C-alpha cells in the first residue's frame, strides 16, 4: 500500500486529515512544515502528498516544485490544500506541478475521491516509468551489441579510427571496413531511417550480408553494383517501410585510387595537404536515392586519386544535425568548416574533435546516432 504524506502547519488540520485517511485504510505520515515534509518524502517516498499552500518558511508551491524536480518523487501525486479559489491561483499551482487541489473546508467524500484517483495515477506513472527503464536497458544492450560488431581500429597500411555514440533511442547507424584482398579496402557507413530497434535491425542485416559477402555473383569491388544489389534486396515495401542511406567506397592501395558511390548519404570529406596553406578539401558524393526507396533507383561510381597525405572522413547526419544553444541546427556546411579547421589545428586527433561537437550540443544526449570514420592515408 502506498503511503500518504500530509504537510500542514495547522495541527488540527493534520489530525483531521490523518483520521479521515486512516479510516479509509491508508497509511498516513504527517509533517508540520515544508522542510520536514521534504525530508520525510526523501526518506520514504510517498504515493501521494497533501500539502497546505500557505505555510511559513517553505510554502506549498515551493514544496511542490522540489518534489516534482526530484526523479525519485516525480510520479508522486501532489494535492495542494488551499482556501484560495481564484483561477489565477489555480494556474499558479498547476505551473508549479500540482496535480490536483482540495479547497478548505475539507469535505470527506471529495477527499476520498481525489485521493483514490490520485493513487491510481501514481501507480500508472510508476508502471510507465518502469517500462521506460526496461526499454532504456534494452536499447542500451542493443547499442552494446552494435558496438561489439564494429571492427577494431586499423593501424596499417591504412589507419582507421572512428567514434560511435548511440543516441538515447538508438538509431540505425552501422559501418565496417575490411580487405577484399591484400590491395583493396572496402569501407562503408549506412544510416537507417528512424530510431529504435526497427532502425537498428535492418542495419545489422545489411552489415552481416556485406561482411559475409552473401550476395551471390556480386562484384564487391564496384560500389554502384553493391548499392544496386542492396536496393533490390531491401525494398522498403518488404522492410516495414524502412530505407537507409549509405556511402560505400573501395580503395586500391597500390594505385592510390578510391572508387565510391552513395545513396542519399552525406558526402565524405577528403582533406589533402601537408600544411594549412596547401590544404585541399573535396566533398565525395554521387547522385542516388536512399536504398529501398525506389526499385528503379540508379547508382553511379566516381573515382578519386588519393594524394598523400590525405584523410577521409565518412559520417552520418547525426554529426551535424546538432541543436546548438541558440536552438539552431549546426548544419552540414558549418560542420565541414569546423572539421576542416580542427583537422588543421589538432593534427587528426578525432577525440578532441568529438569533444568540440559535444560542446556545441545543447541537449543532454545527441538526438541521433553519431558516427564518424577517420581514414588516414599516409
């Protein structure tokens, strides 16, 4: 049974409420002021609080605000006990987080009905909170599973580092890189539309399909052919209306040549040059609709000669769809400007660049998965 906490500086009201509620079978604890009430609520969270509005020291409005701000007490149903009856006063109480009001003098049947309804809502809030915790735990496990699939950083002959920061809801980002043979390195990053497991599961399916090279009679050295085969395999009409964007490239180590193709994905950024004065920035992207959106979608290849030293950045849109302090989105153009500047000043230190993005983010967590690959070709 949930405990009810009565907070009132009038001893007569305390005794009256305690008697009424105990006669209805409830367990009741009392407090004589706001400070004592907050301490008792923290020590033993009640299911419902009845608190007088007008009290010396910490009044009922302040008690309500502190209770609702405490994650351990946020589902506690809060009733303000008041002799005030104006609309403005009710609005003030609701703005503070109050769930209901009881007007003095107290009528027993009204008290019984409001307490019963309040405790039902408190139980519902607890159930929803528990379901949320279970869901967050499952999403956390799913994020760890995705992390376990990702390849380890590569040191030689091409150096590959990355950052993968899943959002609270978990999105559809996944990436991989592996040698097709000793001279050809395949590398890709895809982002499935939406959030949650419905976005993650298609991404993992594509990941496993590409890593195992399970698509028969496919030339994995030709990116456009890979995207065409994926588009045939993962049509959204057969995949719960899910589609994904992808950037896929194959790098020839001996020829220093990169062949790539993209399907609705942000451009990869290639930065070449030994010094800031001769640095060149290229955006690598081809035309092509997201995979799964249209059966007749066409994909093309582009070829890029890789000079040395060069660094290739491949990323999902989560790295630039960041809400800043002024409530504006960072955007792709600003992201590339920051990336170029930080690349020049921090000597390819990806960790520091990620901290820069985190400092720009006004939210507690990134709103979408953040994935970025850094491929250094020396």
